[in-house]
């Protein structure tokens, strides 16, 4: 069985499948990346606006993992 989901949600999805004992092949989709990369002091002090979107997605996934652990899904 193929487990197809967003790369962002793969960790949580794999944990759910592992808990119920389903054998699967993980297939990640919808990778996110940024072509905007500047490595200088200004970019470290003043982040690009897309950085906030990335943090928002990361925090939402962390909350999802914690919620799944509390509800016994993983």
C-alpha cells in the first residue's frame, strides 16, 4: 500500500499507519522550498516575509503532532 501525502505531514501520517500496523511505502508529495536565499547579516536580522509562512506551517504541524499524541492516534 502506498501512503501518499504532503511531505509536510509525512511524519504524522507514518506514525498513524505504524500504530495500526499497516504496511506501507511512503510517497511524499508537495514539497515546499524557496528560491529566495540570501546569506548575509541583513537577511539574518530582517527575515523575508515568506519565512513567517514557513514558521506558521511548522507550528501547525507541531500542534497536530501533539494533538494526535494526546488523543492516542499516534
